[in-house]
């Protein structure tokens, strides 16, 4: 009873960390932050992948949510946003909107 709950909580926490990595990666103002965002995203995918391999031997409903989290993170990272203006701070004139 405790294990499926911990699996769901850890999946949601890893998904949140991966989403933060994607937001940092999309930041065009600081290349250092974007580099750490990519590292954070790839680390999160590795942790979720390792978790899915380990949990595959014990079938639980949480495996479905873990797979969905990984899939949504990959889709969010590969989503092409070239047609939109990139995120920037209000009043920052160093980065023009496209």
C-alpha cells in the first residue's frame, strides 16, 4: 500500500524537476542556465527510466503514470517554438521579439 503511493509521489516530483529543466533550457538570456536545464532534463529522464526498469518486475498501476510522465517530458522538450517570441524579462531590450 505504501509502495504505490511512494511511486506516484516520486513520479510527480521527478516530472516537476524535469519541467523546471525544460523551462531553464528554453531560457535564451543565459546560456549557463540553459546548459544546466538540459543536464537537469537528461538526469530526470535517466532517473525515470531507471525507475521504470526497476518497477517493471513488480507490476503496479504507477508504471502507467511513470511512462506518461516520461513521454510528456520528451514531447515538451522536442516541441518546436520557433514561430513564437521567446521568453524574456519585461523591458529587456537586449533580446528582440521575432
